[in-house]
């Protein structure tokens, strides 16, 4: 069960209407290393991961949904006042004819989200290493977006999200050690 | 965007700041449940969060539904703006 709280994890502000930036940012919404992929990956892996790290996957997976909501808020604010002409100039005409200004789970190139982006191997070490990699890839994506963004208000939110990827990566690295120690302990018998 | 008093943003940020620390402690405690001092810190901040949430809701409406916040009549859930509208 999840309980929704009517607030963002961190304030999201944008300086101006900027559909071009929204087109890039959608990578973190429905892209391979985006927040949707992260949330669904961890919350799905948690059923079969050893007890010691279930809580971590559960809680980081839940936090990813808060990040998804922040990205959605950014995209919404960057596009809500845009005219069809402005959307077309930003390369969002093909998005517009299918979705108007509605959000959709696809990457910056328009490729729809697919479950093939994520894995659940059932092998604890394999799963946790995928999770570390996922956090590092998401961190890199945030950096590439920040490099292309000229919106200081938006960048404040993006920097917060980039830092969260680092924290999650570090938490998962520690979890990997816990899993390795547990596996080695079992070998004694 | 709805026009909201400054207090809305101040109280919201206060809650977001508390939640940031609580979340960090939570993720740490997920793999270090035996750290007594951190559990105490977690509980202290949980108390502080309850107070700020109550104060926010008194002024701006429920932050949670599904029975996690009381509602005045008529049902008040839609009163506080949705987070992407502020």
C-alpha cells in the first residue's frame, strides 16, 4: 500500500517556458535510465532479494516515485504556456499530434518506455549491481541535461536529483557488501 | 498557478527539509537498524514532522487522504493545490 502526500520531495521552479528543455528532460521520465525504470526495477526486485536489503529497495523505490513526480512537474511547467508553434520549433510537433501537452512515458527521442530496460535476475548480487549501475547512469544523464540547460531555477532541482542518485548508489554499494558477506557466511556450511 | 500566501511555501519547505533528514536517516537505518542514537534522532524528527504537518493542514487543507488526515465538511482533499500547480 502507498499513501500519497500532496507535496513534492523538493521544490521545483522553472524560469521560463522552455519546451526544448522539456524535450530533453523527458529522458528521465520514460527513458531507459529514468525515474520510472528505477522505481519499477527496485519495487519489483524487492520480493526475492534477501531480507537484509528488502527495506532499502522498498524505500529507494518509493523515493523514485517522488523523483518521477518532480520530473513530471518540471516538464509540465516548461510546456504549459507553450503555443503549438513553439512546440513545433522545439521539435515537439510529433509529440503534440499524439499527446497534445499530456506527458507520456518515452525518452528524449520519443521511444516509448519498455520493461526490457529493467531486469530482475533473482540473483541478489546480479540485481544489486544492476541497481548501482542504474543510479550511476541516471546521475550521468542528470549531468548531461544540466550541461545543456540554461535555466538556473530548473538546474537547482536537477542538482538535487543528481545528488540523490549518488546517495542511492552509495547505499546500494553498501548493500552489495552486506549481500556478499551473507553469501560467504553461507559457504562455511 | 494558484495565488498562495508566502506562508504556504515557508511551511512546505520546513516540511520538505525535515523530510529530507528523515529520509536520509531512514535509508541509513534500513541497513543499520542497531544504531540507537540514529533511531532516537529519527523519532525526534518524526515528532517534529507531525507538528509541522498539522500546522500546514490547518491553514491549507489535508496533505494526505485515505484516512491519514481528518477532513472538514465538505470533503476537503482537493482544497490544497496539487504540487505541480504551485
